[in-house]
C-alpha cells in the first residue's frame, strides 16, 4: 500500500513540477522534485517497498519526461540503491560503522614487544585473582566448619 501512495504522490509532484517549469522561464531553471522522493525512499524505505516505490516513481518520470520507456525507471532504482549505500556508509549506529571501528587482530608473533608483555601481565593478574578467589573460598569453608564444630561441642 505504501508504494502505491508514493507513486500517487509522485504523480502529484510531477504535475507541480511541470507547472513550476512553465512559470520559471520555460525550463531555463531545472526543477527535480521527484529526486527528493527517491532519496527519501533510499533513507527511510524498506528494501522491497523502497525498490518498488522507486520503480513506480521512475515510471512516472518516464511518462512525464518523454524519454524511452525504462530509462528513468532504471535510473530511479539506481538512485534508490545509491542512497541506500550512502546511508549505510554514513550511519554511525549501523553494522558497517561498527565493523569499520574494530581494530584488526594481530597475531602474537607480529605484536610489538610491549603489547606482548602487557598481555602476559594481564594473564598473570587474572590467574592471581582466580587463585585468590579459590583461596578465599577455601578459608570461608574452613571457618564455617570450625564454627559448626564449636556449636556441636556446646550442644
């Protein structure tokens, strides 16, 4: 339903564009109102809905401009795809930007010595923390046993 609404809006904009071209010196100043619709489809439309709506807008352009049938339809879908590509590349919250910000994984034999040393230090600190947690758990368990033993003697 949305693509049909966009095509109907494109027909209305084509009529406005034709009247504006008549009033602005007979075409001396180019006006492309339907290009804004294509960019809007590229930025906000879905994959299928946007492509269908762009093809419909291109067909309206074919009817209005008098070019060979299919030329403006092809160009409209190409503009839609270009707008999708640019939107994905510029989108900061998207997957492409996330992938671009990731640092490459460097194999251990290619790391600088200070990075390798820091990795070893981090690994030793994690091992020490693990040992301390286990030791702390053992001390708590031993204290509980002693406390239970004292309570059983008093009873």
